[in-house]
C-alpha cells in the first residue's frame, strides 16, 4: 500500500511540474513565428528577435516554472533568475570552465553569459523548482525583530541564493551521471530505429493526455535528445530547438552530419489535428440523438475548429477517452502510426506549441516557399486516410457499444451558456466549497486544482455544468477540462476564494 500511495503522490507532483512547464513553452510560438516570417521576408532583425528566445531557454524555463509552481509570480520569478546566476557561476568556478571551453560545445555551454555545464532547459527547470520551493517554504517566515526587514518575501531570494550556491557545488558531481543517462537515451532515440522511436513517442504522448503528463514526456525529445553543431560551433540539443536553428541558418534539408530529420518528434500530430480528430467530431455528431443534435453540434463544432486551427485537442479527446476506453487506445495507437508514417515519408514540419493549421502554415507551408524541404503535403497524404478511418471507427464503436458521447445522453449541457463568474460559483460549490480548495491553477484547457478532501468533489455535477472531463490525480489533485476558458475561470475562482 505504501508503494501505491507513493506512486499516487508522485503522479500528483509530476502533474504540477507539467503545469509549470506550460508557461515557458507557451512563449515559444512567438519565437517560432518571428523566425519563420523573418526567413520568409528576409528580415534578419526579426529572425534575431526569435532566435534570442531559443538561445536563452534555460532562463525562460527557470522563471516560467517558478511562476507556475509558486502562488506569487514576482518574488518567485526574481528568485529563479537569482538561482540561474548563482548556480551557474558556482559551477563555472568549481570546474574552471572558460568561455573558450564553452564555445567548443560538448558538455559545456554559455548560459546567460556564464560558461557552465551543458544542462539545457533541465538546468533552468531545476533552478525554477528550487526558487518555487523557497517561496512556498519561506514567504511567510518571521525572523527575530532585529532582522525583521528580511522576513517574509524578502527572505525568499536570500534563501534561494544560498541554496543555489550549494546546488552549484553539488551539480558538477551529480550532473555527469544524469548527462550519461540523457546521452544513452539520445543514442537510442536517434539511432538506427528512428521509425520505432517516433511511433513510441506518439503513442505515449497521446496516452498521457488524460493525466496531463504529456507535458513531462515531450520536453526531453524537444530540448535534450540529439545534438546539432551550429555554423558558429555551438552545440544545441533537442528536436524543436534544432529545427528552428536549422531554419535560422538555412539548412533546407533539416539534416546534418550529427542530427538527421529534424521535426520527427513534432510533425506526427498534424494529420491528427487537421483531419482525424475533426472527423471524429463529425462522427460523434452523426451519432447524436436527433433531439440533442443542436447542442451536440455546438460542442463538437467548437472542439473541432479549436483542434484544427490551434492544435488543442483536449476538448475533442475528453468527449470519448473516459467513456470509451477502446477509442482511447485506438487514438493513442493511431497517433504513433501518424508520427512513424510522417517520418518515413521524410516530412520536416515543426510546431511551436501545437500542430494546428496556424503552425502548419507557419512552419510547413511558409518555409517551403523559400526552398525548405518540409514536404508539408505529406500531412494531407496521411491525414485524409486517417480521417476516413477515424470517422467510420468512431461511428461503429459509438453505435455498437452505445458510447455516451455528446448528444447521446439525456441531458447535455454547454458551458458556453454561462459566464465565467457563474461557472466559477458553481464549480466552487461542486468542489466542496471554498474551504475545501487548497490551490487553483490552470493550463491551456484545464483547471488544475488541489483539494483537502477529494471525496467532497461532485464529479457528476462538474460534468453537468459543462466540463468535458474530470480527472483525479493523486489523493488531492483534480483536473477539470473546460477548454480555452479554463484560465479565465481559474482567475475568477482565485479572486473569489483568495487563493
């Protein structure tokens, strides 16, 4: 039982880290668009503006993860920046790393102007988590009266700096083992079985959607596995980072001696988002009861359009993954096949955040106009057959097993009919009241909550007010899917309950 309890608690903590990662990752579409359109219109200034964001991902991940994990943004962000500076300068001094050593790449790199270990975004994430822990632990600390000036929030940055110094002393001896593991995984992922790697990546990424843990899965592939040596001699890592650096440097094949087929861990979702999942929505609409088709069309059309344009899939997937496990498994397997097929067809399409039409246009079609070998039409070649497979599979399974997708239940509610304030009031009550809510947060499409007693949560009631799904993570974590409105509902709830 203790092992099970520990596993449940670990899932809850991983879910929190996944939420924290969404903030820095959500900044990348701006960088990607600057690079793509800067290249298209031959504007070096615009490309430099996008490139500087990718060049400083460790700092962005430190600040973003700290803000995401702490309840107060300003002090947490400041402390994260302090941690990055102190940790890296300590490492640099202990190991005697020079700028010349860092410029040669390999296990060293320049981070915010400091020659240090090559830890990538994980170095930033470690600093961000430390800063957030210091804030949550010390922001209410009261020191003796003669030290009162340093009490509370002022103590957070001080504590972070001191602990970051200790962290900087330890990491040189710890990171070598972590790096060895990353290198070993990178060789496997980018080795002779890349078709299998892309299939497994896509399958696992979709399978983790219900718990929101897919945000933990893909960063290693996007920011750590694989390496590419830039024209300036800098070594950078990760499929997404490498793709955009190749775009910036004019590598039209998206392959080099050290890294082949950039985009292989991003492009597989385009057939799903542009074709397959919208087709699933059409199938669910056709299987809705006649009297409920109007309400079902509102829910499903909105979900399909969101998926197609932006690549945000939760509003679609949460209509079936809990009520039809067979469709959940089918969707995960098809995602793996889509990734593998796009790889085998030599597509090289990136996504800055999600694989909707906006990214397809920006990082598939637009670069191809300048001669980049994105092979964007492969998404159509793969996507149309997938759409047909999804449509007929969904219709058969829904009818054969009487799956309660939108429009097939007696009462179908749509959250669009209510204001954020109305929804927030109802959600607070259904969570057991304000006193039962410990924390309120959100990511793109879901409320991420912690409650004191999960038994007081009315799951059916939450579904009844328009939630697309309710997921319990660990003993106290709850995720409620409301689509793109989630962040605004969370803000309203926080204001109401003061958390």
